[in-house]
């Protein structure tokens, strides 16, 4: 009886080892198909990612969430940007210069409309689109210039342990508005323009 029991125990251990090996091989194959690396080219995501940094992304994700860093495959390039506004979201943008439509906080909209110095509009992200921006606004070609990107072009999300949530800085003009309010000054053209630069208009 003792020998039979030992044989059964040995057989079970042998089967377990085989199953663990098969599981490890399957996991390796699964990971190699869904995980990939991308070399950062350029400074559009600085300071979060620098040029020549190697980041890991996964093509297996349930959904994109705000602040995710995503990888897109476009006709002539692969780009890395941050998800700022998702399908269905509504927000305000203001045209600060000839090419940039910059999102502005909702609590500043009425003030900027009253100033009537820039073009302002409310937009809604279509269901199959996404608004993306680079963390380095001065060096990034993104939704502020070219509008929405197609969700279908997203091929991966940067692995969460590598993705750094960046505290978004308001545009200098928005900061000026907040400063005037903090000083208790009336929000009008005279007060707003008094310390503005030519580059702001």
C-alpha cells in the first residue's frame, strides 16, 4: 500500500511540473505578443520622457483613461502622447495664436468671453476620437494644432508603472487671469493688457 501511495504522489508532482512549464511558456508567448518597447524620439513628452528613453507599452488594455500615455501608429510615424479628453467629454478651447487651440478651465470661460480678445469655442469629443497632448507644450504637435486623433490608431498604452501623471500647467494667459483675480482687480481689457506681451495676441 505504501508503494502505491508513493507512486501516486510522484505521478501527481510530475504532472504538476509539466503543467507549470506549459503555463510559463504560454505566459511568455502571451507577454511577447501584447507587450512591446518604444524608443522616444524627440522632446514632446519631456520632462516625463526624454529623447532616446525606452518605454514599455501593452496592447492589452480594457479602456483608455484620462492621463494615460498612449502609443499611436500614424501613416508616416509612431507617436507618444497623453490622453487629455476622452470620447464624449465636453470642454472649452481658446485660440491663443495662429495655430494653437488651448483648453481652458471652465471657471475662466465667462471672463475670457467678456474680454473678447481671443476666439473661444466649446467642443465635444466624438465617440471614436480622442484629444491628445504632449507634456512639453512648446515642442509638441498634438490636438491643440491638428485636432482629434482616431482611437483606432492607438496601438498601446504605456505600462502603468512607467507612466508618470504630469500636473498640467495652465497657459500663461490663464495664469495672468488668475493673478488679477487674486489681486482683487476688475477683469477688463485695460487691466488685462497692461502687463501683456505682444506674443500673447
